[in-house]
């Protein structure tokens, strides 16, 4: 009954919602009207999704990411995706996630942050009105797996990529990669050429 009620609640409040949405207990979605999800999306226990545009200061640095289809404040999640327990998606700068995404427990995806180079009085605007913010849109392509407790700060992760647990993505990761470390670096290809064929259909479905 809880599954049915939560599905009905979010179908009315999300910007768009596909079929068979599964929202577990403890999920918190701030400003759901800026969140879009595809078919067969599973948002697991205690996931936090922060959407809606943040208060912008005069000192806003924007790092462009043409791969991100979400506007600032939007979170766009494709079909057949699982966001695991305790993950956080902060969409103030825009986050787009392709089809067949798997995010392990405790993953963090952030698209807006305060600049460490200008912060001297803390993050409260009334006290530090000149605080510089950095908008770094995130684009996660199709068939991407993020290992548990991995962190993504801006940038693009290409199709068919696996990011190992406890890694931190601070730069673009090319398609068909296994990446690890902090910052994450490419180890090798995820699939051999003859194994890449199934993912072509995934990519076509996402466009």
C-alpha cells in the first residue's frame, strides 16, 4: 500500500513521471516539480534529491557542460534506473542521468558548490554576501554504474562506464571506461569491442 500511495503522490508532483515508479520509505525530494523520471525507476530508501534553482549571487562562476540536458535546478533521470540507499543528487546546477543507470549506496552527485577560494566567513549569504558559487552541471550517460560511496562533482561520464566504489569524479570520463581513484582516472575499457553491441541499443533508446 505504501508503494502505491508514494507512487500516486509523486506522479502528481514530479515534472514528468514514467510508468512503474518505485519510491521507498524515507525518500526526500525537494522541489519535485523540477524532477523528471522515466519508466521503471527505483529510488531506494533515504535517497535525497535536491532540485530547484539555488539563490544566485553576483559572483557565480558557470562551468558549461553541453552534455547536460537538464536546466539549472532540474534533475532528469532516464528509464530503468536504480538509485541506491542513502544517495544524494543535488541538482541546483542541473543533473541529467541516462537510461539503465545504477548508483550504489551512498553515492553523491553535486552540481553547485561554494568556491573554496573566496569563502572566508562561511556559507550564510547574510553574513558572507560576496561568496562565490560554482555551477557545474552533471551529465551521466546511458548504462553508467557508480560504485558505492562514489562522488561526482560536475562533468560528464560517458556511456557504458563503471566508476569503482569510493572514487571521486572531478573531470570527464570517456565512454566504455572503468575509472577509479580520487580524482578518478581511467583504468581500462569496460567492454571489449565484441561485447559493446548490446549497449548500442541502450544509447539509441536514450535519444
